[in-house]
C-alpha cells in the first residue's frame, strides 16, 4: 500500500472481482469490519522535487525529524540518509526485525541518534554545526513515503547591528550576518513594528523615523532563542520633543487703578506698584499723577474742614454777643 501527498491509500494489486450474491454479501461485511492494520497518516513532510521542511536549532539542543506516520506496517522498510551524498545513517526493516543507527557512526553521529521503532522518526541529540544539511527519509513496502528536511545548527546567534543611513534623519538599518532560516524584526515597545524571514546568510531591515517617539529594538529570532539590540544611541536618532499641554493663559496684569478701585489707602497701592513694577515709564507717570491728585484732594478737604470750623465759631460768637 502507498500513501500519496493527498493522504489517499492505494494498493499495488488489482482487486479480485467477486461474483454471486455470496461474494457481494461478503464484500459488504468486509467493508464494515474495522481494519486490523495499523493506521497510517499523511506525512506533513511529503514533498515533490527538492523542497522540504526546515529545522533550525542551537548547537547542543536536540532536533527531531518527524516521519509523519503513526505506525510502520509489517512489511515496511525505512532509511534515513544524510547530506548531498545521501549516506545512510539509520534504518528499519520491519519484516526482518532490524532497527539500527550504527550506519551513522561513520558519518559522525555515534551515540547521538535515536530512532523511534514505531513511527520511524529520527532524533539527533547533542547537535553540532556539522550536523547541518539535508536529511532524506524513504519508506518503502506497504507504505511509500519520501521526505526531505533541511537542518541548520548554529553555534551562537549573532547580535543584530544598528547603523545610521542618514545623518539628517532618523533612518536606520538593522543587520544580521552568518545566519539563515531566522526572523529579523523591529519592535516598537513590546509590539512587532516590521519583520522579515531571513533565508540568506546576511540580511537587513530598514526603519525610517522622524525621531524616537517610543522605545525601538531590533530582534533576531530562531526557535526559542533571540538576540536584541536597542535603538538608544542619541547620535543616531534624537528623541522627539516633549509636548506639554498648555494651561489657560494667565490673565494680563491689571492696572494699578483697578487694583485700587475700592481702596483709599495709598500704602496698599504703593505695595502693589512695587510688586508689579517695571511696567514702563507711562505707568510710573500715571501713578505719580494719581498720587499727586490724591494729595491735592486731601489738602482741599483739610482747607474746607478748617473753614467750616472757623465759620461755626464765628456764628457762636455772634449769638453770644446778641444775648
């Protein structure tokens, strides 16, 4: 039996034509009976040509290449090949009862391969950079599958570099080299601002701002590992001006006359004049005029009072004489 990329099973033998009612009833009973063969699922890695699944891992971490089946069948044979030379590193032969990873010893995988006898999935432990390359899975027999994987093992994740593109504006470039199958992203605060998938060994991501209106950072990410560089160099980008909410405009200083409108105490007006001094020679002249006017008024009041007293005394004197 074979399994195509559409998940449809097909048998190599043509079905035997059954005749008569007995044959038809037998066929119906066979259709409703559950199959005793292990179920086989469509592999997610089933490919055509040279496309395949990409796996990225840091050196020392394990990586598992899934076969995509839940169980190998009784007459299935499986091989895992490595590199462009397609050297066999692991094999399973269900009919012969063989399951071995010893072929991988000669290729540098001694004691680092784990083969799942049930599914045929392969785990590479304690990965090395030399493990990077193409892996091919071939299953033949009752199940026919061909899968390819591309594995990238990194000894470290480089720190992204931020450089300026223009001296007159906040136009910057985040670059990363010697990596592939990673993501390169600009973050604004904690949210992704822009992002690309890096397939080449070197790549860069542009960011064009007028000024720094938030915290920005460039992040290169692979699997669960990432490296971050923050855009904090004020020589590259200047922070945006801090905008403040203007309060309602203060009322213009009132003139001395309005402050003294209901006051007849010259001292208070003089104190006020000292607090709001420096308003110009025109106001100083006005103050002097008002002060002089108040002095004249006071003098006139005194004269009137004295005249009134004298007039009263004269009247009283005349009254005494007549009596």
